[in-house]
C-alpha cells in the first residue's frame, strides 16, 4: 500500500494515477478482511475500488489526462514535505499513549461493544452484529448518511445540469444579437 | 489508568520490535502521503486522489483499533466466542459511502471548473483570475 501511495505521488499521467488509486483501494479492502472487517471490505472493494474509479475516469474523460509538468521551485517541494514530516512526527508522538494492537482490554472494547456482542442476538435477532448495529442501534447514523448522500446527489445534478442549460442558452443569445445586427 | 503504570508501558512502546504500535505508524505514513499530495500538487483530480488516500488511512486506523487478538469477524456461528469490535466497522461502512458521495461532488466541481476556465491546474486558474482583475 505504501509503495502504491508513493507511486501516486510520482506519476504524472492522471489515468495511471486513478488506476493506482483503485489498486490502493483494493489492497486496503484486503487489509480489512485480514482485520476481521468483512462487511467493510465488501463495501470498500465495490464502492472505493469500483465506483470511485469509474467516477474518476469519467471526470478524466471530460477534462484532461496529463498533469502539467510544473517547474520545480525548491520551496514548492520542501515546504509541504516539512509540514508533512512535522505533522507526522506529532501524530507518532500521539500514538505512544495508544493501546497496543489487538489488546482485548483497550478502552474501545469496554463501552458499548460488549452489549452489542452479547445481547444483539436476543434484541435484534441477526447473526451478523454489524448489520444489527447499523440498522438498529445506530439507525440514526444511517439516516444521516442517507441525507448526506441525497444532498451530494442533488449538488452533482445542479452542477452538471446547470452547464447544459447554459450551453443551450449562450447560442440563442448570440443568435439574438445577430438578428439585431441584421435588423 | 495510563498514568499509574506509565513508566513500564512507555518502555514497552519504545521497543521497536514489538508490533504493538506498528499499525498506527503505517496509518500515519499513508495519511501524510495523502496530505502531501493535497498540499503540494496543483492538479485538482490528483488532489482528490490524495484526499481519498488520506480518507482510506483513517478507515484503516479505525478498523485496526477494533481488532481483538484471536477474534473473528463479528458474525455469530458455532465455535466462535471471541469477536472483533463491530462498532468501528459500522462507523466505517457509513464513512465509505459518505466518502464516495463527497468525492462525486468534488469531481463534478472539477468538471465545472474545467468548463469555466479550460484547465484543472490550480496555477493556471489563479493566473486567469489575476488577468481578469
């Protein structure tokens, strides 16, 4: 994954960048399977690696395929790099207090998760705990998610249909001016 | 809780051979790669790819926190008693879908910008803005 991410930084061809993004997404899905999150892996493989790659390719078809070769001024490389290293160092310092990987006594496993694991089979009746939490215990989250997706769809439609109307509109204005000229 | 046995734990954390914190460092590395792409590259599509990398690293962070040593996927079946934490899985399922929605919105903005300015490079857009002023 790290290699894929680095190659995305280096590449200039946007088509290849988008393809590497898809590979990166698929690799992360494999990692999710390894970490016992099979539902998340399904979603990531279909949505992250599938739909998002298709959307990106669609955008490339409407725009351009090559990234412009920038003139490499030194401050444009080193300033972002320094910012990233500083932020990364601060985050690594933050992890020193984090619970160890796979520790069953970590705080995250003490709060509501035991209840979901022990009682959801009686309260909801689904063998898959992720489903019962998603649809029942945290149903409002899912409602909020649906709202966000709906808003995004409305936004995309407004942005992309507005242009078509304008494209139709502009020629008619010119025609009107031509008519006026002729008159 | 952490303060009481802080000394002994810190020694353990600083032992680079123990795999305890390795997952967090991978996440931080990926996150910084995505961040670097977003702030250093001028191409808008590439910025969005960087944003996706950043986003996926956060997903990996959550899922790896939910992992329990020796646990299986949280689906009830005979012979399984230890499960990984289902809560991060649910949150990340929601986050993936919201992420694709925001990516789609960003991409449609890129398409509109391209139609308005004829380019998707940040520098060129700034140059055209300066000319028009």
